[in-house]
C-alpha cells in the first residue's frame, strides 16, 4: 500500500492565497474532513489528526485568512468573511460536501458556514467553542487585547496565552504542543492578530441555527478549559439534535493537542460510524 503523505499546497481564492495541508484518501467510499484552527494559530495544530485519518478519509487543514501562510487579502476580517472564504475554497477544490472540525474560532466559523451553506456540510466536530456572540465585557476584553498587542507586541501576548489555553498538566507534560502554539502566535502579524480580535468581538450569535442542524455532530470540551464555559458548551450540545457531548479530563482549550490519542480515537470513530 502506498504511503499517504501530508502535502502542503496553496490555492488562489478571490482576493487571497489560501495555504493548506492535504492528505488524500486512497480507498472508497471517500469522505472529506476540513480542519479549522483557533485564534491565533494555524493549520499545523492539526497535523496529528491528519496523520491518524483512516484510508477512506481525505483530510484538509486550512490556514484561515491572515493566519499561517494564507495572505490577508483586503484585511477586513469577520467570522462571516472567514466562512465565505471556506465556501469559496470548497468550490475551488470541487468538494461537494465535508465534515467541518473547528476548535474555538474554527467552531464559530463552522457554525456560520452551516448557516450559509448547510448542503455542503455532512457533519460537525465542534471543540471548545459555542454559539454566543461576545457580551460587552467580552468585547471590551478583546479591545484591551488589541491595545496590549499594539503596545507590547506578540511575545508577552503569546506567553499569557499559554496559561489560558493549556491545562497545568499540559504545560508541564506537553512542551512540543506549547512551543507549537507559541510559534504560531509569533508567526502572525500584529495587524492580523488585531484584525482577528476585532472580528471575534463583532461576530454574530449563531444560536438560532443550532435547532436546524441536521447532520451528525460531535461536541468536545477540555474539562479544564478556562476560556469556554461548560454551560455554554452543554447548551450547544443540547440544542443540536442527536449531538454527542464529550469532556476530556486534564485538557484545557486545545484537547486535540493535549490528549491526541483520545481525540483521534473519538474523531475517527465518529467519521466511520456516523458519516
């Protein structure tokens, strides 16, 4: 059997160049999963998941506009723009339907994408994310973060971020994952970080779409997530008919990096049994 290799490609879509990793299926029936990273990370956070996919799955991890190696185009970011970029990317690659796996901001994009083009989405894996818009306190926090990044740069921001996104055990035991996230933040431009913070503050509430979701859905939360409250994720899972909700022990906001084995096992079981 030919070894399946993860390839890195770039494709021109509208006003930007989208960078992505792809690992093509070698067996039928073929299914596709598209991974959407969180803020301010990039596609490399999904490498372990791409590696683990079964032979009948094509896996694609994209760099969202202005992140990783994707260009920022016009530079006016919103979750709506990110979701429309995804739709254009799928059309360009002639992907008729895909499972979307989004973490944090990637989950916001996946839910907005479901509102915009549900017929192209065959399943959802929503990790450490929710459907609510920022309240005023949340918006203010984003605005303060913009000021801090402009004043002090990326390094202090990256260091502060680590304590928020990982569980204490992960910080201790997963130095490679911690370094991956630090380097992802450092690789993003200050203007892209600030534009994305404003996009997150301005995002719409997608709670109304939850009752309309008709595709198999897996909801995963790190039990020690300091960013996404358990009650919001519980509500998300409850409102999506038939959704499966899992909490991972000793994980914070990034369970796909903090408990790779458990994440991959549940992801692959979901893809084979539910899709």
